[in-house]
C-alpha cells in the first residue's frame, strides 16, 4: 500500500461523491473563469482543499487529451493545495487547450481564488 505524502493526491483531497459535486455546483461561493477553465469553489469545514474535475467528451473529444488535461490540473493542484485549504473546488474544462495555456490559466485561477478567499470569512 502506498504512503500518502503532502505532495500526493490522496483520496481525502478529491471530490468523489456526486453529492459533493452537486453541492459545489449549486451553491458556489466563488466562480472564476480563465481560458478553457471554469472554477467553482465552496467552503468546506476541513483543513484541506478538495478537487473535483469535469472534463467531458463534448469539450475534449479524444481520451488521451482529456487524460493529459486532468493530469496537468491534478499536478498544479497538488503543488498549491496547502494555499487553498478550506475549499472544495470543481474545475470544468470547456474546450481543448495547450499545456502552456492550461498552466497559466490554472495559476491565474488559484491566485485569484487565494486573493478573494482572504477577504472571505470562513465558518470554522
């Protein structure tokens, strides 16, 4: 069994249940758009951020492209997860993008969320 490290992507850092996705999508506290990415965030009562991804066939037709996009998003989330603590994030991809565009869009999304969340009072 593999050890969970801070830089990994453990199960507790993922949105898995449909009800978690539904809660975030129906009650977003933040909505941010950057390029091909749409982020919705809702505060959770945990000390960690959780990520959910929506990359549909209509948005990105080829499976290998969908997998690459998800891998890039998960990697960026892993490296910045500690700065996003206390939020459930759902990132929806609306169309294919180049890796460089994805990296800059993700950096912008996470920076804006971090900036906006400083002003947001969380109920702990």
